[in-house]
C-alpha cells in the first residue's frame, strides 16, 4: 500500500480515534429519551434560549429543524467517516459543522473577545480551543475531501475495490 493510498485511511483513523467519541458524546447531551433536550437548544442557540428564558416552546420551527439537523449530523457524519461511506461529502459536511460550531462558540457563547479561547495561529501556544485545535481538526477532514476514503473504505468496496481510481 503506497503512502498516497494509506493517507486517507490514516486520516479517517485519526478522526475516529480523536473526534468521533467527542462528537457522539456531544450528540448524546442533545437528546432526552426520544426527544431533543433543552440542552440541545441551549448549545446551538444560546442567545435565543436566554431571550425566551429557556422555554423551547417559545422558539420557532426553524430552531427545531436546525437543532434536529445538527444533532443528527453529529451522529451521522462521524459514523459515515468511520465506515468510509460517502467519505468526501461526509468530510465536507463535518468541516462545515466544525465551522458552524466554532462560530456558535465565538458569537453565540460570547467567546469572540476571549483571547485564550479564540487563540491565534503562529503564536507558539498550540492549545487554543478555537483557532489552533479546530484548524488541526480540519486536516484529516481536508485529506478525506481531497483523497476520498482510501483502500479500507466502503466507498472503495462499492466501486469494486479495483484500486484503479483514487477518487474513493
């Protein structure tokens, strides 16, 4: 197996080892039995929830749709990446999810002015929550967008696994 072929598999492995448990644990905080939890709305729409005194029924159907979609994405996209199924769209979706998550943290939760949480790239401190960590999170996802799922993926099996095309 050549390095270019192994790279997407390694990228998926890193995502599964580091971020899949994080996202699934986060998604589990958003469900309460068979329904979405108040916590889900508070995490995704912190300012709106504060404005309605944490009364979910005071929010619009748009809020319900976004929270349900976000929660589903938090379960589904990591699972697709783990399996190597629809790898490129799943990785692209996960990149969009991380971008929206970061904007929610910065704007919705008021961390924009917090230099420690926001951080800065090229500052020799590699542990800021937003800029440094999430930039690193994007790397295995970008690899999957560009190179596909690799040889150990359902995408490759579905194509016949002949290895002739690297667009898995």
